[in-house]
C-alpha cells in the first residue's frame, strides 16, 4: 500500500513539470540568420521570429538605397564578368543585388561598363516588366542612375526604357509611380532635348491618357532646355502645334503641361520678333503672337492657344 501511495505522489509531482516544459516550447526566438545588409532587411514573423533566408527569400524585403548612399563595388572586374548573368537570374533577390551593382558601376566606374551598356539596359527593361514590385522599383532607380551617368550615350537604347518608365509612372502603385517620375526627371535633365524630344513625341498620341500626360510633362520640361536659339532652330511652329494638340487632352496634367509650354513659346517668339523701329505699326501686326498662331494653327486651335496665353498675360498684368 505504501508503495502505491508513493507512486501516486510521484506521478502528481511529475505532471506539472511536463506541463511547464511543454508550455515553454515556442517561446524562445529562433536563432537570427544574417543577411546581406546592403540589399536586404529582415521581415518579422509572429513578433520575434525571422524567416529562414535559404528557404523563404521570397518573403524578404528589398532595401531601396539612395544613390548618395551607395558604396563602390569591391571587385570591378569580377562584377563586370558576372553582371549580365546575374541581371538575367531567376532569383529575384539576386537580380535586385545585380541592379544595385549596375548603379554602383555607373556611379564609380562608368567607363568600365560603357561597352556593355546596351546589354545592361536591355536587362534593366526586362526587370522593369517584372511583376514583383521590389525588382521593378530597383530597376527604376537604376534607370535614373544610368541617365545621370551616361546622358546622351544611351539614346540608341532609350526607346524600350522610355516606354516602360512612362508606363510605370502612370500606374497605381504609388511608390513605383513616384520612383518612375523621378527617373523621368533625371532623363529630361541629363539627356539633350534635341535628342529626347523626337523620342517623346509618339507618346503624346498614345492610347493611354495617363501615358500621354506623363509624356506631355516630360516634353514640357525638356523644351526650355533648348534655350531661345535652340527652340527657334527646332521650330516654334512645330512646337506650338504639338502644344496646341495637348490643350484638349483628357487629363488635366496634359493640359497644364501644354499651357506651360505655350507660355514658354510665346515668350521666346516675342523676344525674337521685335518689330523694326522704322515701321512699327505694320511690323507689329505681322509679327504679333496672335498673327503667328493664326498662321500656323486651325482657327479653333488658334483661339484656344490665344485664350490660354492672353489669360495668363492678363493675370501677370493684374498681379504686377
């Protein structure tokens, strides 16, 4: 009897110990697995656990590094040797890392990458089409650095890159749109307008109104960089026809860009068509902005352009 009682007492003492042991399972965090801090950050899961890098890389987040914070590559020759293969990898994290290496090379070693620039840009375009937002945004940031580093040198490879950037800047994911808009601003800053404007023109008639709007904004930013003589050489008559066609566009961004461009063209035209002092009255009428608009545009388009520019002028007079 005493032995049975002792056995029962022993069992009662062991039960809480087993419960305590089982309840403690899962309360300790799994060991942290280090990642490449230059391109990835950890994604928390259930508070204190972190994803295993080898098996769950798809759930990681890419760190978007600003250009000024990028460090030089450690081995230029090795990076150049493996760059194209890494850009074409099926592993999206590797592609993002390769895109950041393109950015580093364009900033610190642009001459070294120059000979392979066409192939690099083709793979950047491929990444811009990637459905994963992290790859797409990293490719957009890479495009901006490419514009900054190479300027006019990329003009022969620009068409597919420009089309994708206009598309991404007109889509719904805000952080992608904003990055694409910054890349387009870099493009209009670093690519000469005499080369860029013909590339932009077809997109002013695109079926997608958002793409037309973004192209109009780029066109408007690029024209003033021609300067007065450059605008005259390019053709004010050609530019006024382009701007007039955008005045009736569907989206307000297109119309506002057209108004801004028309005011720029009016200023340039009037500076370059000052009547001779000997025959002021006749020359003033023949050289007037109003006469120019009617001579280059249809009656309806001329009225629309004059309404925009006259209202703006009246506003400046009233405000002065």
